[in-house]
C-alpha cells in the first residue's frame, strides 16, 4: 500500500542513516514488506479546493539504510491508505494548523496514526492529569505565589513548559534558591504562561523509564533513560545513556488502563516517562520506541511488532 510519514523538519534534514530515530526502523520495515513509503513535513501540507494535499518524497532502502528521492511529488492525502503523523513538538501554532489539514481527509479512505485531532486535544504535560492518581504531586499555573507555596511545601520542584519536548526548558528549583523569582518569572513569562510544576522525585537521579504502548497493550520491553553528566534529566540520545530496564507487575497493572484510555481517544501509539512508578509525562506526538536500544538489550525485532500493529489498524480494502 501507499503510506505517508509526516516527520519532523530536522529529521528530514538528517534522514539517511539515523537509526536512533523510531521512524528509521518503521519506514525501513514497511519498505521491506513491499509498501510504498513517502515522507513529508508539516511545511509541505496544503488544502486545495477543500481537499488535503502534500508535497512529498518517495523513500527507498539501499544497503540497509533508507534514503529519499529528491523529486518533489504533489499528492492528495486521501491517495494514501495510511498516514503516520509524527512531527516533534513544540506544539505551536504551525503544528496546530498542520493538524487542521487532516480534518479534510476522509477517514474511510485513509487511516491516520496518531489521530491529529486527538493530538491537538491532548497536551503531553497537562492531560497527564487524566491519570493524576499515577502522577507525582503537581499544579498547573502561571501564578508566582502558587508556585512559591508549592515549593515551600515540597522543598524541591520541577518546572516544565507545556508544549516542549526532549526536556527543553525543564528546570528544577530548590527552596531557598536565590534565583527563585527569576526562574519562575522566566518559566511563566512574568506570570502570563501556564506551566506544569511537579514535586521533584529523588529517584530521578537514576533516570526515568520509557514505558511503551501499542493500542491496549503495554509492552513488556522498556528502557531507562539516564541523566546526562551536566543535567538532572535525560537530554542526550546515546548508547551510554539508555540502559535495559524492567517493567514491574505493579507498573504494568497500573498502566494498562492508561493504554486503553489513550487508545480510545485515538492515541494508540504512546510512551510514558515514569519515575518510581509515577507518570511524569505522556508522549503522544512522536513517541520514541528506542528500537535500536530495545533490540540490542532484549534480542528482539521491535520494529516488526510495531509495523504489524500499524498495518493491523488499516481496514481491508473493499
């Protein structure tokens, strides 16, 4: 079948050889199953006469790496049986506008994963509160006084912008820090921008787990993302910072309802960031499945399981 991947701008720039990226493995596996795979970014989307179109590029495999033909092709999106929508955040106005384009695609003709409408309706930080009983203590606010009260209560906190990714702009703050006012004002843009504030979990020094979903299923394989030497959080995707982890029975039991709810919302492909059994974030825009690392640590071919799942979501053509 014809498949379209909407990838990140930076990923298009460094498309070849990038086996740290989930899309590399999925595209290559889909190509190996005799599918025609095209790639695009949100910049290339358009609506013409009420129909969604994209300028795109055809990908191909050569010597176990993937490439794309530089010829730009204009295609109606309904001409693809399947669209994989995976641009990275920030979920800014350009990102939101890109999701609107897919409102003009007939879902009886084209399956889209994850559903762009569901993505724009689900903030990766804020809507984690649907599962607040599985989260660390938190508030969402732009109020300096609210944040200071929360800081005084918990003594160390984490402040997060709502629309970033890969730890960008995330900061810790301890009670008594002389830069408290400056940090809060910077994060909230002088009390004009909502942020997520969470109690700092001391086990964060050991990193966070990536727990991965496919539909209603919580995958048994997972990895731990270790903090970088110069940061309190994971921010460098390299082999030394990603180690094998185990999913406890309690975690799996707790997270199955999360997977089912996200799947019901139109978000079957998701990844949790988890510290000490607590969800600190839910990744639904372009969740990384750490396929290279999982395959190495567990001796499996995770890309096959994911692509089998993806293809199972496509209705049989009549």
